[in-house]
C-alpha cells in the first residue's frame, strides 16, 4: 500500500470518528450526561478531522455558537487545505 493510500485511509477514518464524536457529544448534551472536552473536539479537527468537525457542527447543530468552534474549525480546515495544496504542488 502506498503512502498516499495510507494518508487517504487515515483522513477518512479520522473524519468519520470526528463526525461521530460530535454527534455523541450532542446526544450527551441533550441527556445531561458527562461531556466530551472541547479540547478533545478541537484536537480531533487539528489531527486531520476538520471536515468531520465542520460536518458534525452542521448536521448535529453542535457548538455552532461557540466562537472557538464557529471560527476555529473553518480556520483549521483552511490551513489544512492550504497545507495539502502546498504538499501536492511541491
């Protein structure tokens, strides 16, 4: 398996996991249960799950009013896209 294939598999897995984590945290919020730390949610985005985080915010309507998510997730996503574009062109 090539490095590119491994990267693609990793990105799919981290984004699915991040999307699901946002959904679980939203469910826990509705049930007044123990919550997932915001640093964990943001950390998943930084580790490559920014698309999953952004989709989780949109689909689950979760963390949409928190400034660090409302602005932070798009910034992380843009930075990761810029990095990917740079790496592809080098």
